[in-house]
């Protein structure tokens, strides 16, 4: 917790609070700022993969049978194996390092520091970037002090470590929280919700495998050379004016693929990394439970447009592999 140079915290995964809501759409690259009017996206360079990390020896003090290390390795393999993306992360070795210290090493620190008493976050990822948004170093502080972890799926006495690690490594790789998700009537998070869904899974809930929205995020940011995926691009307007921060979702009901994106200030959206399919389009405002502040980056301000109705469009976009639909302009009211 102490250190000389500190890295910028980009994600604070607070404990899940259930709120009734319907599923909402998109993966969101972790936009950090505007430079010359362009949104700069936080990203690793393709040559950085596979990215080595060093993790606290023995990981969490909650688990002593070694299954915590297996859970971490499995979480990293989940991202590394995302089809169509070359992103990859691996544990180089176990080593005592402090998260948030600029030392050229990517540290995953499981901390039992008393300074964490009373804190509610599960993990915080710190990213050091240059002016182009390229990630130079990433550290993760895992709150072992206040959070009880388990590796038994469905256990009601702790958070599933693998689920927590999969989600936090999405942030490590440059993704922000996604609005694609929602709740079942019993207020557990719907199974189809993105791993990166803005409201993290709670005790007894697991999400160890990536959903279509998460995979599309990796394909969009770190495409495999030669991979051929489809994309849908266009503009959302209201009364002829661009809508900023609208959630646009492409949904293939046959394949069960749901991938979304948020519009930029000029109303444009890019939904990339799609598999071939027939997509229906939906546009909805960034409102509770996934309010703009939960997404962060350029969407954290009060200039996001939320004053319009959720709308389905009778537009079916048929795409083969490698096909792109552009100029899809949808007007909301
Ligand atoms: Ca470091
Ligand atoms: Ca603990």
C-alpha cells in the first residue's frame, strides 16, 4: 500500500448491490481522455503479448490447498484463449511486490494490510499509460483483507476467486465495465450478462467464461492477424442531433450473441468483432443500474444523453465473416 510512484487507479470493483432491471447492452474499451478531440483508448501494444505478471506467493490467505493459483491461471487462460484475439497474460513467478509501484513489473498483490480495514472493493487495477493510451505497466491490488475468497463454485461463504480474477483481468487488458447485462427476477445477475458487466457478481454467483460481448472487446482491441470478423457502424441521432453515450446493441437471437457499444460525442458507434449472423438492433439510454459513472472514462461526466426511450429497430443486419455494415443511422425519440 505504500510506495514511491503510484499508478492511476482505473477500476474500483465495489461489492455487488442488487437492483431490479432488464438486460441492457456493450463492451467498452477503457477510454481515458480526449486528445485533440479524439477519445484515447487505453490499450496494450500487440508486441507486449504475452504479458508477464508476478503474484503474491500463496495468493489469498483464505485458501491453502493451491486451488487459488489454479483459479488465477485458469482466469488468465480464459482471456488468453479468446478466439480471434492475440491477447495473452501469464504468471511469470510468485514474488512479494507492492501494487501501484512503478517498477517495470506487473504486480498482482493479495494484500492483508490493516489499512484496508473497512474497505469494500474486491480489487483495483492501476494502469500506467503514455499519452497515446498505451499501457506501459499494470498492477492489481486484491483486497484479501476484507474479501473472503473461495474456489468452490456456488459456495455461500465467499466470492468466487476465478470469477473475480476474470473480471479484473478484463480491466488489466484495457476494458472498462460493460453495460451488457441485467438481472433475473430473483435479483441474481443474468447468465448472459458480460463478464465485464458493470455490476460484479456477488457471493454464490460465478461467471468464469467470457460472453460474446467480452470476446468482441478483445477482438476489437487485439485482433488476431488474419482473423475475419464482422462489424456494424453508424450514428445515433435524436431530432437530427448526435446522441452521446447511447447504448447500441446488436443481437443475434438464434446464436444468442449480444454485443454492444456506446456512442461517441458525435453520435457514432462501432460494434466490431462480431461473428457472422443476423443482427437485430436496439438502442437504449445509459440509465440505472448501469449509470454513466459506472462506466467511467469519457462517459463519467454529466454530458451523457439519457433523455430518450429504449427502442428496438426493425432493421436486420445480415453479415458474413469479414463483412461490415456502415452508415447505419438510427433516430431515437
Ligand atoms: Ca508495478
Ligand atoms: Ca481474504
